[in-house]
C-alpha cells in the first residue's frame, strides 16, 4: 500500500518560514519524481516544485528564490523549505510521487500565511 504523509504545515506570519515534509512508503522512492503542488480555495491545483531522482529540480515562477525542494532517498522523504512566505502562499500543499503510469498523492497539509 502506497502512502504519502505530509507534515509541517501551519499558521505563519508574512515573511516567515515553514518546512514541509512528505514521508513515502510502499514505493521504491528513489525511482520516483517527487513534487509539491498546492491548491488555494477556489483555484486549480498548481505545481510548486519537483525533484527528479538524480536531484534535478524545477520550480514554478512564484517559488523561485523563496522555496527549496530536496529529497533524502535514504529516508524516503521529500522536503519543501518555504521562506519569505506571503499571504498568497496560503493553500493546501500536496505531495506527489510519479513514475511512468504511477501517480500517487498525499492527503495534503494546510499552510496559512496571515498576521
């Protein structure tokens, strides 16, 4: 059974930081492209960042310079370090694991940026 379990969300003030974690089980983690998506109320889910098995990363424009995605293949975990958070970053953040036809999602973790 595949499980992706996100943690680390919460309430943070504008300008603050959060680190999200996603622990994977039931997959050969190192073979999967891992990604973070987010979905704000009334908006479509959007890609935040992705990291390939070899460590290559991609970022949405809004994430560049503020967010950093990383992975620890030994711990089957992917991270998203988010700095300089803005109110518009408020959303549910989802972890995604993808390989060919396999596509798995976590349950999401709420991030709220507000003073």
